């Protein structure tokens, strides 16, 4: 019984699923006379159980080492599909992060959604969401990971679509699903190919196979690109990044998770796939390319956003771009450090954003101001999250940045520049938003701004503590590099880039109206960034347009050519039109007679030789 | 908040698109057609609303008086009566959704308007507020530090408490008014919509100058936060801002309107908001992101039998009862609005003086402008 | 006699129902028909429980000489290919009868025709004699024609006649093919025999195969023989659509696998690359056409065309895994399309329209159809191949089984799987999301939308199918176990002509456009 916590590790994702199923009486409207809050409490308890179980297993994993739980889920001919989990310090650590943040986000939702009635559905989806996420992290088989990523796609669709009566939610949910689905289908193609080439889909077997694999370069490249497509969609990377912006139509507590741990799940799968992607150097370069474009592009786009949720969602894409770069350069340690520290800081940032939205009924940066004196928890949360996100020693994201810069120092100085630039732009954006929201004079919508109630403040303050304690925790888990490895120049450069960002952000003129500039070139640039390089229009003109045209063309072809030929031959009109018309009024005898005679004749005609 | 001045030239009057409604109001009729079913729906729903409002009002006043500046008001909905049984019911969500009352309170606070809002920004209030905060924080160095760091944090909470109390006092009056209405209907002393409106109008006029005051007791000392000397009164300082904030403006529902700043679906100017009770679409009620669902859910428990029967005769029976309640509620709110407008007319409706008639016309015309996009047209229909 | 019972039960039922006394209440007719269908479902389950899954060959064989001159023997048997289809036939048959309106016009005729279809399809799956199969295949045509022509929508005459002409053509071709088997094969017997074609030349086999492919291709249907299907679905009532999509189309795929793949192995292997291309065209064409549809039923119908293409792909690849995939896909398509048609039927019954351009917001919890909407989301997700439901594992097996043989066609078919998400998401988003509406917005002041409630009786069959879809998705082994041994035992002809098995790493050749033999066009 000593390793009960480990042996039953598969339960960790199951808790959330049980919670989700338990909400059905409320979400299906079977319980109508009383309210839906019990569903919320049930899910909070289940999440807490998952967290506690995770802690138990995490403590045992030191003693017993990593452990794999494996079931042959489906076995047929030469194909075996495994459901297998790996409980390692890393995976359990991330699971703790996920369940912990999920608990806090759900707690936060108790306050944020207190005037919403469909709590049963919301918390059910959150439970499902959490189950899928912890499953993805624990999974040690690509088949299971893929299946759970699809579950994430589905639950993202349903969570973004939570307020399904709102018109923009409708398109946002659709785009979130379809964009991720593009990545998923490509990943499925890669997985099918891998399964056919390598036999097993367990990661360990795949890693063994890679050593002996002998693929043609083109095949390897296609395979590599297909494999990274899934995470590209999940992590909102260029060119599949559009959905995250739109997904901000969803409820904020879900946005907290979406911007922190959901993207982490996608990136984690990428890290697990990386030893397979290395088969193709081109695919690795593609990763670096995608990461660089997204990191820089999204950082710039974030600067031009007027919507408080969207500006930070682009920043999520940017950070995940850094992760992609780290994976592409085969530094998974850097990737993980950025992932985990970013997740905590970004979750806190989104909690703060949620508090602002609830209090002011407004997401527009230009209509806010002067909140800092009235909302202590929110302000402190924002500042802490901001510090945690940029490379400020010794808080979280500093370490990811410094490790990355250190590793690229010799070989890829261009990437050092990317890291520094992203840090600078992030600091600048955070400062800009801080000035707009918290400083300055109050505007009509932020004039009366009592701080949020405790169900929202408590998770926020808790997470402030966690963010501040991250370096300590990293030290405890030996995740911090020893002092002597710290590259002093890199250290100084990193701090300097952050300070420069803050300084520019503090000094730049901020017209509250954020009016479009009167200078034409500047205005064009502003619009270009504000509308995300017009990616949506680009999609509309290319992929969406193509599918639309093709579908209309096939439909037209079907109606006028395929069907038209048949009808013009006159077969249908001959029989259907005249001879049978009179009997349509309901005299079935006529029909039967015609059919029987007709079929009989046919049979007779074709078998006449036999008689 | 109310435009009291006549800005229209006299020769432009009497051709408002909603002129028939202006004339109805001047004839002491209502914005809602006078039919038997409408009377049944309006009185029945106001009966249930009266019960719910009473519960809301009691709780709002309790929170204002007894949960003053508590950071963790765990039991704020218990009204001081904490038993295991009540706790279990609370957790099972078998209770009044007081969250809705707080939502209305916050909406009112956010939109502001009226004397209460103005008083909360006065120096006198600031001083009273400071004294109360100091008394409350005595010996609590942690909170004192926080207060020093964020000097507007606690005063803002006190302003909120003032609104808790103010709305509670307003609803206490309204609740009694609605319950009396129901009694009169049961005794068949009220049988038509104009009578309903007259009852509400008389009630509003009678209560118009009731003082709105608020004080809290801290360690045995009473601290006046809204003293009687501030001269805040029922009609102009709570009723009118309430009608403005909740009936007309409201807040955009997350379930139907996008908050996305870039698409600008929400006006930057709050006075142009039209998300209130007179505009709301009943069909999405019961779904996600529609706060009034909470109110409708509360009212379903207190429907008089005749109204519950009427609902059950609908095509969907009990299944869409919250939508049906919303429809009736909207009708009743048009009656309350009728009463309020009649009560606020600058001159008696029956006046013969042309200048006064013109002023009345202009007054109603400005309100009708705002009702153009409301559900006024739909509540005229006879079908469900 | 066990298998004969599966034919006799609905046959006797047909007689009872059609002769049910006229003075009895009309609703009893439906109840009796349901009882018969449940009995036949129980019968199918009994057969399934006695079925030995370790045995690759035909089981429970019954044989009676009938008309010697015709080579017609009453010979029945069941193997791993037909076993799951038999159960699905009885299950969807029962659901179709249950889902029929209690107030239907002329219930005696209606329900006896329903039972007749059940009997004919069971017979066709059980038949082990070509002529016997043909008789059942033709027998099913008449009741279906009548069901569309009498109880159909406004253009029922046109749709029914079109269906009749197409299917009759299909019948002629199939009969021609069958006759060819015997004439060219040189045996006097029409009994199924995998060695029947051994003595034929490739040219002879090919000729027969073309007749059979087009014959069954009409039934499946495959592009370009599909246009009867959308029309038939649109005009057919909901229960008939469920039967048509869930069961009758499977006769086509069953025929292709049984008579093409199994009985004409050499020609099959020869044509396989072309069949894979045909599958791709069908999949993409069906999916793309589905996107442009504005009638919910038409959209589901075109989606069927796309999804049936996967079966052709897998049959063309003909690896053991792929053949198993055909069975899984047949069953899962039966369940999923059955569910979708039931749900579309409920929407139509409640709102009076299926038009995607006017329906909005049906998820509305008070006045909409929230449960139907939730089931619809589940159904379309299953159809789009979301894991956890039976559609995913079937498609996975199909693609995995076909990949090494036909890499490019397989990948293209997977694009079709992606397109499924597109059109079905459009459907769900338009019809179920947004503000509730069943007509275009107008300037007129109208009362709020009011829809009649959906009875639990109507929801029940959909819930049952949804549960089945999820359970089989989580435990696919419960489905695959019936066919595993049978499909494994089949020799897999095209493996020889195509790619080496999975042990050797594939080379670039695997990604060359198509691995067909160069001299194909010369023939």
C-alpha cells in the first residue's frame, strides 16, 4: 500500500471527469427548483482531491522513482493502442500546477460568475477541461495524448461557447475549434504515419524507434511538420494563432486557464514529441521560425490592442513562441522553465483582469483609469504578475529568459536578441496597460470601483504569494542554475531590456482615447498591429475562401451537372412525371402494381436465359 | 438625471411617433394595454416580486448594518441567523439568490445619479466615512497599513455600503406597495391596469419625501454615514436613480453582448446604455450570462396560484416558466414606469394651460424617445 | 433454424400487422410492430451470443435446395462481417418503428413495410447464395420506395421514382455480375464461394467487378451515382431516413466487400489503386458539397456520401486492419447517422423547418431544444472523429489500415475528416447557438418565439444511440471482437501489389502519388 498514491495515479485525471459527470443533473436542467451551486462545489472538491492525490504521488515519486502505468486499451492484429501514464517528478509537478490553478480559477469563478445561472454547465466543463489537461501531462502514449488534446479542443469549443447566445461567441467558438482542428488533423496524420512506421505509439517505444528509423528526408520533414502542427494550434502560434484572440469572448475564469495551463499542455506535448521531430532538421528550423515570428509579431500586436483581455492573450502567444524556439533549438529545460513560470504569472494577470472587468463592466483600456487607489488586491496582483512575467530577478520568468539567453549566447545570437526584444516589449506593454488602467484620473466607468469580494480576492492573493514564492520552489526542486553558470553580461542585458521597456512605457505619451495617429504611416502601422496583421482577412481570402468556393462549386456541379444529366436524360421525369402522377394522391395499389410489374419484367428480362 | 426642462418648440409637439402612448399617460392610463390577462399577470407577478423584494431588502439592510467593512462576510446572506440546517440549505443552493440584489445595487452605484451619488463625493461624507473607518480599524494594524497604502479602498467600500442601505430602504417601500396591491386585487378592489398604475403612483407620491438615512454601530458608537441632515429622500435620490439604472440603462449581459473593446458593441457613454429591464429580451432568460435569471428563479417560488396556473396552460407548461415570468415582469415594469412618469409630470396631467400642456408633452416625449427601442411594442401584443 | 428465425420473425410480423383488425385502435399496430422488431433484435442478440468469435468461417449454416434450375438454394450463414450488421439492422429497425409517429396515416401498410425492410435486409446479410441475396436486395427496394412515395414530403414522387430507377439499375448491374460469376466461373451453383473466380482470367474478373462496383456504388452511394440519396433523404420521413442511412446503405458496402474484395481478389487487387482514388473523390466531394447545403437533412445526407467513401478506401487497401475498419466504420456510421437523422427529425417536427439560414439558437434552455442540441453536439463530434466516440476509432483503424498501402489517398481522406468538422460545426453554430429564432428577422412586431416541448418519448431513442456511440467509443473491443478473426482470415490481396508490411521502414515510394501499375490504362 505504500505506493498507493502512485499505483492509482490514473485517478488524478478521473477526478475532474467524475466532477464533470456529476454536474449533469444541473446542466441538463433536471434540477430546476434549486440553484446550480452544488455543481460548483462538487467540482471544487474533486479538483482539490486531484490536487491532494497529486501531492501524495509527488512526494512518493522521490522514493520510488518514475513509474509507468500501462493498459492495452485496444488490441487487434498487429496494432496495439495503449493507454499509459507516466508519473515522474516533472509530470506530477505540472499536474500539481494544473490542478492547483484549476482550483483557484474555479474558486475565482464562484465570484466572477455569481450572477450567472448556468454554473452547472460551466463547472462541468471546467472539470472536463482539467481532466483532459492532467491526462495530457501524465500520458506517456502519443495516442492518448492526441485523444486528450482533442478533448481539450472540444472543451475549449464548449467553454468559449459558454455564452452561446452572444453573436461573437458563436464565431469565436467556431474559429477556436476549426483552427485547433487543423492542427489536430495534421497531428493525426503524423500519428497515423508514426503508428504505421513504428508500430507502437508509446513515447518510449517511439524514442527507441527514432534511433533506428531510416526515413527519406522528405518523409521525415513531412512527418516532423505534421507532428508540430498540433501543438502549433494548441499554443496559438502563427499561423494558427487567431483563435486565442477570439477565445477571449469566453468567461474569464476559463481564460485564466486557457492562457496559462492549456497552452502549457500543447507545449508539453511538443516537448515530448521533440525527440521524434529531431528526425528532421528542417522541422526543427520550422519550429524556431514559427516561434520567432510569433514571439515578435504577437508582442508587437499586443501593444496595439485596446482590449485588456486581448492584449494579454497576444502576450501568451509571444511567450509560447519563446517556448517553441527553445524546443526547436533542443533546449527543453528552457522551454519548461518558461512554460511553468509564465503559466503562474499569466494566470495571476488574468485574475487581475477579471476583477477589473467585473468591477467596471468594461474591457476597453481607453475607458479605464485610476483604479490603483481603490482596488488593492487587484493592483497588487497586477504588479506581481507583471514582475513575474518580465525578466526581473529573482521572480519566475527571469530564469527562463536568463537560461535561454545563456544557451544561445555563443551559437545563435539572433535568438538572444529575440528574447531580449520580447522581454522589452512585454515590459513596455505591461507598463502601458498599468498606466491606462490603474493610474491617471478615474473615468465614468471606473469612477465607482469597489474592490471585488473575497471569492475573487482570495485566489488572487493566494496566487500573488505563489508567484512570489516561485523562485524558492524552483530552488527546492533544483531547477535554478548554480550561480557560477550565470552569464553576467546576459544578466545585465536582460535586466536592462526590462528596465528599458518600463522606461519607454512610462515615458510614452498615452492619449486616453488612443486615437489613431494623424500621420499616415504611423496610422497604417497602428491598424496593421491592432488588427493582428490582418490575419483574419488573409484567412478569409485564402483558406476559408478556397473551401467556400470549392464547396459552392461542388454543390453547383452536383445540382446542375451530375443531377442535371440524369434529369435531362429524362428517366426520372419520364416515370416520375407522367405515368405515376395521378396516383400520388394516395392510391398505393397503383404504385405496387407498377413496381411489381416493373421489377418482375426486369428480372424476367435479365434471367430469360435461365428459364 | 431627469430632464425637467422643455426644449422643444411648441409647434413641434404632439407628433411624436409614440404620441398615442403620451396621450395614454396623460389620460391616467398605462403603457400597457388594459386587459384582464394583463391585470392577472401584472398583479400576480408583483405579488411574487413583493415577496422577493422584501427578502432582498431585509438582506441588503442587514449587510449594510451588520457586515460593515468585513473582508470575509461568509454569512452575509444569513441575516444573522446561522443554523446547520440553514447552512446546508445554503450549500444546496435552496435559497433566495441575494446575488441579484447586490447586482442591482452595484449597477446603481456604478451608474450613479441623484442626490445619494452626489452626497457620497461630498467632504461631509468623507469626514464621516473617515471617522467610521478609524473606529472600525482600531487595533488592527494590518488593515491600518492597507488603508494607508490604498487610501480610497475602504471609503469606496463604505460608499457601496451606503448603496446597500439605500436600495434596501427603497425596496422595503416598494415591496409593501406591491403586496398591498395584491391584497386589493384579491379583494377585487383593483381590476384594471390604470388602477394598478394609480396605486403605484399614489404609493410613490406618498413615499416621495421619506428620508433615506444610513448609520452603523461600531463598538457601541453610532456613526452617521447618510445623516438625515443630508436631506436625501426616497423618490428623487433612490427611486429615480434606480429606475434610470435598472429599468433603462442596466449593464450589458455577458450572455448577449460582447465586451470586446475592438468591436465597440458597448457605448463608451453610459447614458446611452439600453440594457435595462424595459429593453431586455426575455427569451434568453434561463441561459448563461443573463443575470435576471436569478430574479426570475426567485420569483417562481412565490407565484400566486392563479398565475402559476396561467403559466402552466402555456404550450411548454412549467418548462419555460422563467421566460413567462420575465414577460409578465416586463409588463409590470412598464406599469411601474407609467406610474413613475405620471408621478414626475411637471404639471398635473389634467391641466388646461397650454404652456403646461406643452411642458408635459415635452417631458413625456423625451422619455418616449428613450422607449423607442424598448420592448414597448411587444408588450402591446395580446399573444403570449 | 436460428438464422431463418431472423427472417421469419419480421415476415410473420408483416403479415400480422397488415392483417391487424380494423376495429382495434390504430396505435396498437405500431405497438405490435415494435414488439416484432424487439423480438428480432433479441433474436439477433441471441445469435450474437452463440456466435463463436474464434471461428473465421460461416456459422449456423442452413441449406435447403429451392429451385435447382436457377441454381437457387436457400442457404444462410453468418460470419464476422455480417454479424455486427445484423444487430445494427435489428437495432435501427426497432428505433425506426419506435420513432414513427403514433398518428401515422394507414399504419397497417406503413408498419408492415417497415418490417418487410427489416426482413429483407436481414435476409440479404444472411444469404449465402447469390440469387438469394439478389432477391432480398430487390425485395427491400419496394417497401422503401413506397415508404418514400406515400409518407414522404412535398416532392416525394420525384424522389421515390429517382430512388427506384437508380436502385433498379443497381439491381440489374448486380444481377448481371452475379450471372457472370456463374457463366464465367463455370460452376452451376450460385452459392458463395471465395474460389469461384479462381478459374477466371483477370479480364473476366474485371468485367464482373466493374458491374458489381457500379451496382453497389449506386447503393452506397459513391460519386457520381449519389444524387438519388439527398433527394430521398429530404423527402423521406425521419424513421425512413434512419433506416436508409443506418442500414440500407450498408447493403452497398457489404456487397462491395463480400462480392468484390472477397470473391474477386485478383481483379480487386488490380483495381485497388483506382478504387482508392474513387474513395478520395467521393469523400472530398461529399464533404465539400455538404458545406454548401442549407437543409440540415441534405447536409447529413452528403456527409454520408463522404463517410461511406472511407469504407471504399479501406476495402481497397484490404489489409486485415483495413477490412476490420470497414466493418467498424459501417457500424459507427450506422449509429451516428441514425442519431443525426433522429435529431434533425425532432428539430423539424418542433420548428417546422430544417433551413440552416433561418434556424438559430435552439440550445435555449427554456424555449429551445437544449437536450436535443447537446445530443446534436455529441453526434456531430462523433461524426467529426473526436476521440472517445465510436467514429474516431473506426476512422483511426481505417486510416491506419490503409496508410501504408495508399498513403496519399489516406491523407486526402483525412482532409475529408477535417472538412466534416467544418460543415457540422457550421450546422451546430448556426442552428443551436445564437438567439433563438425559427424565421428570418422581420420589421414586424412579433411575440417571442414559442416552440412546443419535446417529449421524452422522442428523446429516448436518440439518447440510447448516443450512449451506444460513447460506450463503443470507449470500449471498441466490444464491437471489433465479432469481426476480428474473420477479417484476419481473409487473404489480403493488395498487400502483395502495394507496400511492404510495416516492419520495413517506408521509402519515398510510399509518398509517390499513387502506386498503381503503369499499364492499367492499356487494358
